[in-house]
């Protein structure tokens, strides 16, 4: 099954920031989505929305575990 969401841990790796900053980013993006009427999951952000908002290119999108 393909993962459709980034978790805070993934956001922290992608953005090269601490966990608390990753939680703040996640919260901000989820607030934006909620204001648009989407159902959100706390601590997770849809990959497509995250990638668009932070301006990631196709070659930088995947997180290796």
C-alpha cells in the first residue's frame, strides 16, 4: 500500500528541522486544509499538498526510511 501522507518524522527529515518545527508546519498545513473544508488527520499531511506548499520538485519528494 502506498503511503499517501507524510508524518511529522517525515516532514522533519525533508525540511531538515527539529521535531517541534515539523509539528508547527504540520499544524499550519492542516489548518489551511481544514479551512478549505477537508477532513484532516492530526500529525499527518497529504503528500501532494505538502509538496506543493513547500515547492518540492519530483526528484526530492520521496523520503527513505
